[in-house]
C-alpha cells in the first residue's frame, strides 16, 4: 500500500516503486530512497555501488527496522562509509517534483534526487498458510 504523501501523484515518473526502479534505462546521478527497510537498503546499496549519490530517509531511529538494533546500526555504519547519506527519525511531509521535503528534529529539510524510490508500506503475505492453526505469533508487519 502506498502511504498518503502529498505530491506523490503529481511527481510522475520521478517517483518509482521497487519494481519500476528495475526498469530504468539510465542510471540516476542521484537517488532518494524513502524507507530504510530491507528493500530500500537493497536498492540504496545497489545504486550506490553503481556510482549514484544515494540518500535514505527513514522515519524509525534505525534502518532495517525488523532486525536486531546492533546489526542495523553496524549495517548503517558500513553503508555510510560507502557514501550513502541517512536521515533517521525523519518524517516525509511531501514530494515536490524531484524534491522530498521531510521533518527531522523539528526542522523542515529538503533533499533532491533525479529519481525517488518509494520503499515503504510493504507487508508480508501471511494469510492462507494456516499459521493461525500453528499458534504462530504475527506482528503488524506480518
């Protein structure tokens, strides 16, 4: 499900999903990734390794939110040394064309990218497997 971020619909082909980002004909010089989960970080790392300038905006205090905090922090440190920029505890307010406007620590900030990868709102598909019959405990993400 796509989160209700103002301006997403008007941004056209600047904003991409994880499927659309695979269909790019040209490598973007810069990529803004909204969401620092597994999928977002996979593409952030991929495009960074190709030479794109990558910025990740994550609303949680750490990337890879479902992982152990220490592993997530260590992963972020490695990604940072490779040149990926992070804005954690940041809430995206709107998208203006190729700019992402977000709030962090009470300040409104803007980051610009040739392309914007929307990598939030994913949930695991868990229905229909009989997990409820096995007493498997699920959280809100699946």
